[in-house]
């Protein structure tokens, strides 16, 4: 066998084996930009969560979707409160400035036609089935759609476009198989040897909408940033806002963060604190398994 032929054969085997490994393993994350863009254009866009078709810009969404409008106003209230608190502590914040000072999110980004939330990832969280099972719920984990704030506009004849560290996580529960199990659900995340992880395969398989039920919308957003020139000991500093919203048509509800006890309230209520300690002791097995969820009354 010639050296050139051997090299070609080795390359062919390596490529084939890599393809085989990808095909045989279950898909846990979809992060291919082309696939995500196609999903975004085929009914998995951020606006679809609020029942808005057509343009996905945030001005349209803010004007036409009451639920999104309410979420933006809630975030604006949180940001204003944080800004006032930091100003009272001697740390004023600014939306637009070139100086070496603290910056705060400009809320206009959430209601402009120059911005939208783009789909940047899809996560298979079949492992969350254990959390549901611990609570006696018959769900087969979750599917999570991650959306990130992006903008694009023209200024002085140039297109300015980028993304901001402002993310929403749309969580859907996965329905079980007809027999109540999750074998079929798990199998749909594993492509066959002759299948590729493309838009058609995803929509016709693990992302088939009939098997997904919307649960909640989670926010994880950087709303404050202090530059390294100001925070020299930390190389910069940032503050993030985290919230969970339930959406039912035009109605929006606020949910507590998972496994995040209200420390201030527990410190003031000895009976509630003792009740939490008793509850944890009674559920030590679930804690050891890593699938423990603290009841809402303690959050």
C-alpha cells in the first residue's frame, strides 16, 4: 500500500468513525448556528412563546404581546430599584457613557425594532426526569430553548450588530410515552446511522410540539457592569438579574427561584426555619440523589 493511499484511507476511517460517533450518541445540546437559525424561522422563535407571528423585533413584541410588555416593565422596575440602591451607596450608574464608570442596561433595547431575542441553543434535559419522579410527576425531563438579546442597525452608512449578555430560557416539559415511560422520549434524541441532526430531524422528532408543554420563562441577564479600571481588585464586576415568569395567555406570574430559600424571611421566622430543617431531614435521600427541590413556602 502506498503512503498516499494509506493516508487517504486513514482520513476516510477517521471521518467515518467521527460521523458514526455523532450518530450513535444521544443529542444533549443543539448549538449549530445554521440549525438554530432554521429553527428560529420555523416556529421556535422567541415571539412564538407569546403567540405573536411575523416580525420578531422587540418593538412589535412590546406593542402586541401584553405578557412580554408586563415582563419588560417588571425588569424595568427591578433595574430602577437596583440603580437607586447603588446610587445611594455612592455608585451611580449610566446607560451610555465613555467614561470609566459603572454602566446599567438601557431598557430601550427591550422595546426597539433594532433588537430581537435570537435562538442560540437547545438543551435536552432528560436528566430532569429525576426531579419530576421525586415529586411523583410523570414527566420525561425538559427541553430548554435559550434566547439571547441581539441588535442590528445602521449608523453613518455602517451596520452595527452584536449580542448582549441578556438571556431568556424557555422551559418545556416533555410528555411521557403512551405507557408512562421515557424510553421512547430518550430514543427520539438519538439519530440513526443514516440521520443527521438537522432542522427536519429535530422538528419531526425530539422537538415535535405535540410532546412539549410550556412551563416557564427564566431570565438571566447582566444588568450592571463596572469596568476593570474602576474595580481594579476584581478585574471588573457585574450584577445579574435572575427571575422566573409563568405565562398564561396575557397573564404573567412571578415564580421563586428554584432551591433559593428566602434567607431574610427565614431569619425572622424561627418556626418557618425549623419547619425547613425538618423537611430537609425528612427528605435526606432526595438530597443525596441531587434531585431535591425546596417547597415554595420557603423560597
